[in-house]
C-alpha cells in the first residue's frame, strides 16, 4: 500500500464532495473556495477551511496547485484562471 494512500483517499472524497455540489470533478473544495471567493458563501467556506488547516493560505495554495498541473496530469483549467 502506498504511503500516500490516506492522503489520496481524502483528496478523492474532497473531490467527490465538490462534484456533488456541482463543481468541477477534479477540483477540491479548497481550490473552489478560493476560485469563487467573490461569492459570500465560498468566501466563508474559504475562511473555515483555512481555519481547519491552521493555514491562512491553504485555499490559495490548493488553487495554485490545481492551476499549475501539467496537461498530462489532466489539467483542464482554462487559461483565464492562470
């Protein structure tokens, strides 16, 4: 079993939750919260998530990781998000 198994499983559940909330299937709630921070509900979610991770930049880091993935890893972001 991979040493990253638990982390990968958590990311998979996170992406499933985001998909169930009508988000991109390959995006985490952290990344979406940062991307949609102009809407009050996602701004609140961003502050909650950042607080849970004890990192005021967690969501912005998650978004940056999503955007910076190379195409061969399934990065489907439009250039407008870069």
